C-alpha cells in the first residue's frame, strides 16, 4: 500500500503544481492585456513591471484561489484514476476508503502548511509590492501624486475614557482644523479641549494646537482656560490618521496582531476587518485539507460523465466556496457578525459537506 500511497501523492503534486503554473501564465496574460495602457503610460520596462508588479500580483492571486486549485487538481487526477478503474482495483483488494484517503490527507496537510506559511509571512510583502504599484501607476495614474490625501470628519479614541476628532486633515501638510478632545467619566464629559488648528511638530514629535481652549467640568461648575499655543501628545502620528485600506493585506501576522491590539485600544471601526483577515489566514489554509477530501471522495467514483462531470462539480463547489468567503467578510466588516465565526464559517460548512460525502460513499 505504501507504493500506492507514493504513486497517488506523486500524481497529486505533479498535477497541482502543473495546473498552478498554467494558471500563472494565463493570469499574467489576461492581466497584462487589461493593464497594457497603464504599463505604457508608466514608461517602465518589462523587467521593471515584472519586478515591481507581477512579483507581488502572482502570490496574491495564487493565495486567493489556492483552495480552488487544489480542488480542481485533485478532482482531475483522481477522476482519471477512476476512469481507468484504478480506484476500483485498489478498493477491491480490501482497502477501505479511509485508508485510500491517507495520501490525500498527507498531500492536503503539506499544501495547507505551505499556504499557511505563505499567508502569514510571504504574501503580505508581495501585496505591498502589488498595491504600491497599483496606487502609483494604475488607480491614481502615473502623473498623479499618490501622497496627496485630504481626510474629513475623523474620530478616534485615545484611551478607554478619552475621545478625539478632527473636522479635516491634510496628510501632506500634516495639519488639521476643528480639533476636539473629550474625556468621559460615568457617561459624563468632565474635560474638553478644542483648537481651531492642529499641526504636527516634526522636531518635538508632538501636536501643536493654535487658539486652544480648555474646559474642566465638575457637575454644574465649569472652568474655562485660554491656552493659546499648546503642545499635546495623542499617541497618534500623521501616518496613523491616513488609514491605508490595504494595510491589513500588507503586514505579516505578528505586525497584524499588534495592529489589532492598537486599533482596539483606539476604538477604530476597522478592528473587525483586521480581525477577519487574521483569522482568515488560518481558515484558508485549513480549507485546503477540506477541499482535498471533497475532491478525492467526489472523483473516486466512476460515473458516466467521467472527468468532465467531476470537473464541472468541482468548479461549482469552488465558486460557491469563494462566494461564501466574500459574503462572510462583508457580514463581518459591515455588520455585527463576529470575525472569528465569519472567517471560519465557509471552512466549517464545507467540512460538513466533506463528511456528508464520505458517509454516502461506498466504504
């Protein structure tokens, strides 16, 4: 049986990595045709585009569709084994379906570990390369300055009892207008600080307030003080105010954990989005094992439609998995769905499907 295990495992790996290579070639060709005008306008050479964009684009796309690749690859080669009656021959010798699935478990776990390491440590730097290129040459255009960004109506939390906000902020000038800071105790405002203009002092590493007014409130008593020019530490720097929508995709997991802790203290609205990304990196890796088992059980039976029917079912299952994953992300980031449940829900549901298929298969 060890020879058969090695045979199946070898077939598994060869089919998967070959299909991965074909997908990479097709993806680059399609993406290059769509962005041809942007590439020409950028004035970059082929080697610069490959190094500054596709070096980051390919890992992103591969990690995004990795479970689906595994599903289709396993269905393809297992269906071929079944069509040649090799699966029937193996099972007819007394080998149980559980034992037959052992090499699939081994291959699935290996690829899951590979994707897990990539999601945590390799894909984030690649995403930084990709998003930086897109912001500079694709989304913003080559002649635009990607650093110019004006923000309005900012609200953030300093600590558990202190909240602050800005009416507007210029990330280039590092200056804002309409600053306020409130400290709350027992659901009552006990301190208020306001300023017409707030500017980041790069020398002192502090915020400078202009025309600042301080109010201390104690019951019905209120003490008002004109501070004029006033320096204050908020625990924020200008870069922290200009939130990067792609930040969660560009940082490795240790940095992402620190970012989640930091944004939780600040009371940021993006915490659920960050938590979902953190849990998704683990759940997506485990889903590789689930997809491997679904594909192996589904394609091990010889049917009249042959490989075509199996591949069609695999495509439907793969697309459904991706749709479930996207819906879960929306429910978590836009609704009140717990991020850990949202991230793991598609994996759990499809694990249930794998178990159901296993129970219905001849043993």
